[in-house]
C-alpha cells in the first residue's frame, strides 16, 4: 500500500508534538463521583504520554483513591462527606419523582418545583462546603507553598465547581477544563453566544426546534437559571472571592480564565450551536472498542439466539428501586423473547423471568459493543449515552435527575431513543416501549448513523484532548484564543451604549428638524395672519 | 524510536478515510483572479487523492485554463471580460487613493466615500454579468442535463459570488465553500453570531479592542453594509431567483445551504470570535516550506551579509505605480544597507540604488522562507499575509483595496506589521517604517510567535480541508452540523415575539393589579366619603 505523502507529514507532525512536550507537570482538581470516571481516563492517557500528574482530593473521597500508578495525590481535609451527601442527595429526589406520579400538567409542574427546591438546597450545602474548602486550602501556607514551588505547567479541572479555576488563578498557572457543566448549567452558556430561539436551556428537555410556547418556557427557564446563579449560587462564594481576590472580581470570571475548554460533547450528541475558538469537542473520548465478555456472560448472551439481548442499568448511584417499580420492570422483561442483563442490587423481584439475569456490575462498554445487544435501558448519564452512540445501540430511557433528561431528549430528537417517566411506569408501558425500539428498525438505524458520524473525525477525541493540553503546556496558555468579550459587561457586549448614543443623535436631529419647521411655519403663517388681521 | 500507540491509530484512521472515499466526483465553481490561486491548490490535492474534478470556467477566464492535468473543464460563454474589468476595476481606485493625498479627517472620509461609490458601481456591473451568466447556464438544457447526469458528490465553490451555491441547489448536490468573503463581507457575518462590540465589520480596519467612537463606527459600517446588501446587491439577483427558485426564496439563503465552510483563515490571523460547527479553519493551507532559490537570486541574497534582504511586491494585479511614488520608494530603499528584491514591471526609477533588484516575478514563498529575509513589503493580500505568518516574517504594509487594509490591521494589532498610506508615502516615511521593522526586534518576534502557533495544529490545514470535503462525500452532506437558526427570521432568532409576549403578560398583570387596587381604594375610601357626607 502506498502511504500518502500528507499522512506521513501528519504523523511526523504528531510525533514531533509528542516529543516536544515530554514531562509536563499537570495539577488536576477533579469533581468527585461519575465525573471522576472520565477525568481518570484523561489522567491515564496523560501519564502514558510521560506527564507527571498530581491530583487534589478530599480525604473522604469516594472515588478518588489516594494511591494510583498514574498520579500522586495531595489530600485535603475531609469536606464533610461530599460523596455520602451525594447519595442522600439523590434518594430524596428519586422519592419525590416516584411519589409524584404526576397525572396532570399542574402536578407535573409541582413535582418539578419540589425537586428544584430540593436541588437548590442540596447544592447550597455543597457550595458552602466548597467555599470552606477553599479557605482551608488557601490558608494552609505549607500546602500553597508546595503547590506554588512545584511550578505546574497547567491546572486541569472539571468546572462543575469553580475551586480548581480559583486555585489556578491563585497559582497563576494556565487552565484547561474537562467540562460539560459549570455553575451556570450547560457549559456553552457561560462562554458562547446562545440564542434562546434554538438553544434549549439546561434541564428544559427541549430541542433545537421549538414551538412558540416552548420558546417561552426556554426563556423563562433561562431567566430562572440566571436568577439562581446571581442570588443563590454566587453569594456562597462572595466572602471567599472578596477575601482572596478583592472586591472587583466576580465569581463567574474564574471560569472565563480557562485557556481551553475540553467539552465532553460533540455535535453528534449535542444540537449544532455557536461555539468558540477555545472550545475543543472530545465527546466520547472514553469510548473504546468492546473487549470479549467473561465466558459465562458470553454464554448467556449467545443463548438469546436471533432475539438478542437487552441490557439495563441506572448507573452506579442508583442500584435499587422501590419494590413495586422493580416488579413492573421485571414483569415487562419476562414477557419478551430476548435475554435481559439487568444491573440491580435491590431485592430480587418476585416476577423475575427466566430470561433475566440480575448482576451487581456489568461490563457496560463490552456489552454495548456486543453484536447481540439490541436495546440499552439507561438513566441517561453522559458516559452511558456516549457509549451507546459509539456502539450504535438504541435506547429506552428512564431519566432520573441532573442532565439525564436533557441527554436523553437529545437522542430522542435524533431518533435513537424512547423516554419513559419512571413515576408513571408500569409493565405495559415499559414492554410497549421495549417492543417499539426492538422492532421498529428506525431507532437502530438512527443510532448506527450517529455512531458512523461520531467515529468519523479527523482525530480521535482522546488524542484531541491530549493534544490541546500539551498545546497549553507548550505555549504557556492559549490567551490568543480567548475573545475580548470575556472582559465586557453585558451592557457593552450588546452595544447598548452605542445604540443609545445613536438613537439620541437621531432623536435630536428629528427634534431639531421639527423645531425648525415649526419656527418657519410660525414665521410664515403666523406672520401672514398678523398681516391679514 | 517508539511510535506511540495512539499515533498509529490516528494514522490508521486517516488511511482508512483516504481509502474509503476513492474517486468522488467534485464540481468546482471557482471565483476568478487571486481566489483561483488557492482553489487550485485544493484541486491539485483532491486530484492527488484520486478524486475526479470538473471546473466550471468562463470562456474568457484570465486565470482558469481550459486544460489541466488536474481537472476537466466546462466552459461557459464569455461573461463580458470579468478579468479585464477586474483590471480597469482597480486602476481607478488606485488613482483616487493616490490623487486624494488626504490631509484632513474630512478629505480622508471623502476619499473613502468616492472609493466606496466606485466599488459599488463596479460590483453592480459584476453582479449584473453574474446574473446573466446564471440565466445562460440554467437555460442551456444540454449543459444542465449533462451536469445533472454526471451525479456529482459535491459542489465546491468560492462564495464571493453566489452562482456556485445556486448551481448546487439546482442540481441538489451537497455544497462545500472555500471561503473568506460572501456577498455580505467577511464570511462569518452571514453564519455566526457577530457581536459588534468586539467583532470589527468588514473594511473598517478596526480590531477586537475598540474605543467607544470606534464601536460607533463599527455599528454604522454594519448598518451601511446591510443596506448595501439589501438595496444594492440583492436586487441584481431578484429576477433570477424568482425565475428559478420561486418567490419565497431569498438570495442569502443559498449561502446557508453550505454543508461545510472551509474558511481561509484561523485564529492566529483572525481575532478570536464565535464560530459554528460547520466552519473548518484552513488558513494558510497553501503554505509550504521554502524551496531553494534560483542560483542567481540566491547569490544576490547571500550578498546582503548580516543585513539581510527586504522583499517587496504589491501582488499580481498591481505591477506598476505612478512614477513619483516609485521614485520615493526607490530612494528609501537606496538609503538602506539591506539588499532589496522588488517585483516591479513599471519604468525603472531614476533613483534606484545598487542594492535594489527589480524583477518581473519573484518566488514569494521561497523568499519569505529564506533565512536572510528580514522584511516583507506587501499590499496585504490574504495569500501573502498567510505566507508571512507561516514563515514568521514581519511586514511593512501598503494596503490598496478590498480586504487588504483589514488583513494588515490584524497583523498590526498582533504586533507584526507597520501600515502606511500609499497616498501620503514619501521616502522619509517609508525608510523610517522599514528601519522600525528591521531594527525593533518585537516585530520579528511577534511574527515568529504567530508562525509557531499557526504551525502547531492537530492536523495540517490542507489535510483538514480534504478530510471535510471527503466527509461530505461519505455522508452525502453534513446537514447535522447546520443550525436551526438558518431557517429563522431575525424576529424569531432574537426572540422578539417571546419577549413581546412576556412583556405583554407583565403589563397586563401590572395593569390588572393597579385596576384592582384603584377599585378597592374607591370602594373603601370613596364609599367612606359617601358615608361621611
């Protein structure tokens, strides 16, 4: 085979880049929980490329272990059980959702408000703990000196919480985000123009094609979101910001410091929308080809014959469900000729069919990539949805909280998913939805198309991510990719002053003209009248 | 050397792409003149990748030859001397600019208005000829049938004029742009949000950091631009659009059809600004490492010793200058210890120094890449400026028309250029500017930084361009990267209807509240008064 000239050049270029940044020093400030899962993928890759990674973790971290072959860690005093609270965080929400069984429009809204209120309260506690953590960290002179003296090349953080960004500014080190959400919701809203006529705001479950009432909902949601940001979230950090950065600094500005935004997203998953020069899309960077299944699982899967397999998991955080919901799900599965693999750690449902295998854990990626897998029943976490896209498997969605409804509504809009409300779920609804996705080929075809498009990129998403982190190391930041709008008030950004000035000039001209005409009118006609009289 | 795993994967991916689209059929509708130069680079590369390229050209084309080893051509009847007019087009502008010698603010404005008027008139003629060309083309049934039957995979066009886009819609073939300008000015303005507070409008010579008066100028220029578009440009095409596409179609919408916008630009050259999912930056894709100079030229260059070489060219279209201007330039060069290579086909200036070599043509890229080259004196055409960035050579700019002032003002803002007004040029000003750029190291350092950044990309710009053209072929378009905003009126896009509705509701509520309070007030107090009375 003749290798084209330009490909060799590209390879040479790539190797050149790889060799030119060996041994950068990277300080990682992760977000705990499921966010850590994909941060860890990045860290392993950075480690493999020869970089020295240090991870800041809380002493009681659930996910981030102190020892790892891929990084050294700096442990902060406990943050009051960030993860434990994360659990107590979710259960009440789930309860409300399940008790709600909203039958009308208004009860649906009421459930929404209750959950919203609970989330705001829970996040308030989280923000309080985070601002305490900032104080502890910044006041620990030994820690700060050692972080400073380590002369990191870049801080890599997940800006779901702004602590990492604040630390980067304090240390005056370039900043890279591994991001899907900021304190303001979906990350684009903080940095890119987002016309509300076709960009659905966070947690609205809307698409880029909205009716007039939907557009009203979208604008109102945005207003509510901005209100929450200004009057609920930001005040938690005001004292800290004032203390360490002075009175002229706004909490949101720390986020705009980022040299590069590595977005866990792409335009196969997300609706097309305006973007910015320093946003790099690495959606699905954690996806890999499937590995072989364990022998017993492979045997079970092969036993499905042509009917294939359904796999179900609601994510690490939700291993069990109320017994009545579990029974409905089990009964629906039992009606089907497919085999079912269900990750469930609750009490075994009485009506569980012979075709259904309960497991404590499942190799999600390997199962999604298995040729026998027909449907993925999921809560709609970003990682799972990305893997479903990567492998082209259609979805029956049972969204629970956070970004899950939004994630799934995107896949539904693109023809790859049916979404159910867990509060109104029964065996008939569930079985019907499974049958629809199993036997209406359009769902599978849509996901296969998304898969083909997702895989067809100039560079693998993980390589892109590493390239841009190394880029920031090589050039000591990427300020030349940040727009001037970062420094502007909304007033100047929207040219309000210019428009006001121009309108004033126009009005003055009109007024002057009218005055002159009136004066002339009087001089001529009133003058004449006087003559006539 | 150990080749990293992921690089091999990237290479494999790349080869996979290359092999999966062998033999696409590409119909190219180029823009003549300097735009053809870079379209031709793309065509050669596409040909090398095994694609079959057909080029639509005018019978009297100046640049686009009928026969080529890289493409077959389809020749349209003469368009009334598009290129000849292009020449007569420029000379009068240059004359105005040179005669103007603007000494005051108002004479400067007056020169600007005169040139603007002339450009509008000249473009009007061009647009008329283009719309005649469209009619000739669409009415030629044999031609249209053969184009249709050829079943092209993609139309590649430069949308400086919209004919190619219209042809693509007529043939219902996916569309890719090789673009820097559309009928509306700088291409981003048609497709991406462009806040006028920091995005300088076309031909303003402003930067992304504007004072209040500059922002006023920017907004007014934009308003003028939109006026020109709606009332001068579009009417030329109205009858044609009506005839072939019906009454509901707007000329601008043809441009929004493009699946991919290959932008001859990047954020090293351009100021950072919002962008869109279907914009791909391939700025400098035509740049190549320098080749060896011809022996005699190399000898001349080496003769410069440590002083190095200055090269000057004002582009293919402007080979000569008025004698007095040429004399001033020659005299300035004669004062310097550098060697000078000047592409000049006019009469030899009397005061030409021994250090200055006049040439009819020069190997611009090879000279820019020569280690002895110190300064590039240029009119600021996009190709030349990109090559200067690529090789890191500082600029003394003599902008003449079109995008040249804007191109150069970007490089000046980034610290790599001094700009002169050719109308006020004399030997002292010119020599001073040359000395500044020669001996103040910051100019060279800035260009070297831009060069380093420009060259540090995940993929070579030309490979990117080819990748995305092949992407469109593979997936029969890239509609999934087009935003819904393309289909929206400005009214909906800006949520004017939603805001109006919400304001109405707020006003009605306020009004109702006031009414009720007044009613109660009356009932209580007026009632009492009645009782009291």
